[in-house]
């Protein structure tokens, strides 16, 4: 990267640190949950997952459903469970 001002250099370093921290946290969560898949593979799988949102006209309520269709999707399904996120 070609940053010349201290502010931009610090911002770039901060972004890199946050990205690394998120990567390592996902790695920890996968290990704790017993999912034997690499972080890179999980990221690849999640790119193919779709969430459908429907807004009900009568109540203005929005419903959402994450579509876990393939066996690869189902292998990481617990990561999408709200109770799972609170327990890790």
C-alpha cells in the first residue's frame, strides 16, 4: 500500500488488525464448536448462502429466512443459530 500521511497509515494498520482479529475469532469459534473446517472454507461456503426477507403488507412485519440447502451449508448451520452466538 502506498500511504503517505500518518493518519492513513494508522487507518490502514487498524483495518488490517481488525480483519486479523475477526479471522482469528472465527477460527476460535470453529474450534470450540467442533466444526472441522478451515476459516477460508467457511468463508467460501457462506458466499453461497442466501437470506430471504419478506415484508408483510398488513403488519409491516419483516420475516427473514436463511436458506441452508446443501450439505456444506448444513455443516456450518450452527454458526447461524442465535443461541449459538450467545453461548460462545
